[in-house]
C-alpha cells in the first residue's frame, strides 16, 4: 500500500487528470498503464465476485495489478445439508482457494447469510474497506436483484461512494483523495431498469482459471445449486468430469454475456477482435463514482490494446 501511494504522489496531477479530466494524452496514458491499479470487488456471498469478475480479476493480477474480493456475508445458510459455522468456514476456505487460483486477495465478513442490512455500521465497514485498499475501481451488484443480500450489498457500496472522500466520515481511516470508479456486475433483471454495459471485457485468456474457481466452489455449484435445481444426480463423481461439467455450465453463461453484448464489444475492441471473443464479463458505470470517459476506462481495464 505504501508503494502505491508513493507512485500516485510521484505522478501527481497526471493521475488525477487521467481519472476526472478530459481525454488522456499518449504520455499520460502510458503513465497510467504503468501504474499499479488497485481494484476491490464486493459480492454478497462467497462465490458472487468469482462468478461475476473472476476473469477480469485474473487478467488484472496477471498484469501485476492488485485485486481484492470481499464477500459481505459468510454464506452460512447456503446449503441443503449443513449450515452455521462449519459451512461458513468451508465457504471461506473455498474462496481462499479461488484467490490462490486468480492471484488475488480475499476477505469474508462475519455477517450472517440472508441477514445483511443497509445500516450505518455496515456502510462504514464498506467505506473503510475501500479506503484501506486505496481503490481505483470498485465493483459490486446492482441494487435491483432477486436476493436481498445482493440488493443491500449494492446499496451499501453505492452509499460508500463519495463518502470515501469525506474526511470526517470514518475519520479513523484516511480518506481517498479522489472518488474511485464504481461499476456494477451484469445481470438479467429488467425492472425497474435493465443492465446497460459500459464495458464488455473478453476473458478468453483467463477462462480456464475461472472454471477452476467454479470447481473450487464445490459446496455451491456441485452441491447446493445442483440440489436446488433438482440436478444433483447429474454432477459427475470424478474430479475431471465434475470440473468439465462446471466449465460447460459457466462457459455457457460467459458466452451468453459475450453474445448478448457483442455490438458493444466490437465498439471497444474493433469489429475483428470483438467478433472473436468467446467468453466475456460486462460492467455498467455507477453514476455515484467518478465518471471517466471510455478511453479513461480502458486505462483501468488495460485489456483492449493487446
């Protein structure tokens, strides 16, 4: 963290302008690309970040940037056979294994699954996490979602936007000098408003790592979700078969994101590269954070110029 602050100070106003100013010059874009970015992602449960941003996380980490996944609840009721402390410990171990796979950091908060509330205490907790990480980018759910924990995670993260720059809000943690860029994960919910991507990122290069994470999250995707969907008997018993089964399922999801938002991908990558993307993750800007241009967003998601 000290090293990052030093870099930021050395770059001075160049970095600040790159976030909030007009279009970047070539030299500014090079400096921004060379700086170590810091990204924090919030998911309601120990699996949400991995599903929605596992690909981009691996790609950031591969390029030397710092990523942290935070599970806002401990997932202690997300199973059909077990619950409480033993399940929370198991799910924490699963996301720690995912962090190893992706090359990132992971934290699980001690809040009961299904009981998250958008309280002032929790808002301060989220704000401190963002400040402590010195985040450039913050990812989270959208506030319209089927699950109350997802909705309230979104509300808490939204409510921390801007407040992370206010000196006397959580004054025990130094404020951020600039508001991060806040973005939402993609989803399929239409009311009151559908997801509209500002970024569609091809994750083909990181797909295998993402499928490895889905296999590591055994309690969820090989047990709980399969049981809830009535297909538990379909889960292969052997490890290679189980991993392949999950890769097919989550590959179809990531392919659907790429296909649904293909036109946007072509705008970002160009027609030829955009057409070739097989798997994608997509993100929508939250208007409560910094509002970068497309070119500025590309310095924060440095995957489009390869």
